[in-house]
């Protein structure tokens, strides 16, 4: 019997790639979406790269509602909880991001425990580790101080959701204790499977290659490939050494957004402009533009990371960053 995995947020960028990796590794996949109208888009995208046969089904789940969660998990061995709201723009009310992130995470863990799921692998972020500091070298025990005034709603949402997950895990009682592994990526790039370019990373590269972003903020951050993220999520399901741990899955050294534009320009994307925006200008624009305001935490940062635990435990070597960026741009160009 093939083992079945509930994959929340299957229609998202990371979710699609996790679905492909799960199917490649011989799992059955039950993908959750907020609206079942997304099913055909996801099926078409996955069918381009893998034969799904009868190994894929869909269910409707909402991060803010208990309806359907218990039923969805009853026949599943594992859960990949990937679904979480992600926008760069700063919302008027931070709870628009925080509530679904925290409540959705706790909902996934609660029903996983109730139905006897063996393990949950949770998607967090490096912003839950570095979100309140401009210069940082991240490791497994790094945490963002979400109580600081300048921490954005998105950074708070990821930090609070992951902390809530670990509190739940550490305070389990009774016989049905679930295992937990957390994956912490940086900004995620890579090819789209469905042609959907609406994600924040896709939007950025799309603007760069079409010349709609003539200058980029000064930011040096660890970056991730969506295919690496998917690989580690799936590898963690049955790897006993990953139990109770969080893994940074990104580049070890930081890359700049200006460097991203340079890679693209050097590889034939002529409209890419590797010019740095003065930080004062970005800060000024953030007064009028919610997307710029959301970018502020990443301006003038320098963040590196210790990725050796993930490399050792999963026998993993990151996809070269230049390949990640070129593959992303080629994929976007095909879907413009």
C-alpha cells in the first residue's frame, strides 16, 4: 500500500513542486485548496512533468475553519503543511496575515494528532530566524524577536506560526504524539509548473526581465530553489534524524537582488537592470506604497546561513543559484 500525504496549499508555488516530489517518491497525494476550481489548473501543471495516474486527489480546506480537516486526514499517514498567506505588501491590519498563519498551523497539528497522523512537516521561513536584525548568520537556534516595532506583518506571521507549532509539539500529552520537522527557506525561486506568475518571487523576476524594475533595493540574503525546498520536505517525512528539528534550506552565502539582475542581463535578458536603488528612496517610497513598505525589512540586510545540518542529514547539495535564477526567468518568459 502506498503511503498517503495530505499536502495543504497544493495550488501554491511550493505546494505544486512538493506534489511532484511526493509522486516521484511513490506517495499518494491529497492536495488541499481553498477553492476546488483550482483543481484542473494544478492537475494540468503536474501532468506536464509527471504521470499522476490515480495517485492524486483534492479536498477543500480553509486555514480559518475546522470544516473538513478531520475527514481529510483520516486516511493519511503524513501531512505537509505548506499553506500560509504570503504577500510582500504590508496589510492595513497585520492580523490578515497572522491569524490564518497561526490558526492554520495549529489546526493542521491538532487534527493530525487527533487522526493518528505520524508526522507533520511544516513550511516556515528564514524570516522567522532573522526578521529583526539587519546583519545575521542563521543557524538552527536563531529566532526573530516578533515583538520589535519594525517587524513586518509577514515576518510576525511566520515567526508566530512556527513558535505556535513548537509549543504544540513540546506540550503534547497522551499516546497520540505526532512528530514534527520544520523547513526554513529564504526567498524562493525556480520554474513555475502551472504558468501562474502571481507569487511575490515570480512578480519580482517578471518585473526585472520586462524592464519594469529599473532599480533594486540593497539587500543581501540567502536564497532558495523551490525544487530543493520540495525535496527536503519529502525527504523529512520518513527520516528519523529530522525529528524535532528545523532546517535552513537555502544558499549558505547571501545573494543580492542587484546580483540577480546582473545574472539575468548576462544571460540574454537585456531589459534587466542591475542598478541599486538608494535606500533613502526606498524608505521614502514606502510611505506611499504598501509593497515598498513590505520590502523595508529586507533593505540594507546581510544574512548568511549554516545549512550544514540539512546537507548532512538529507545528503543534499543546493542547486547552484545562477541555475535557479535562469530557470525561473526562462519559465516566466514562456508564460508571459
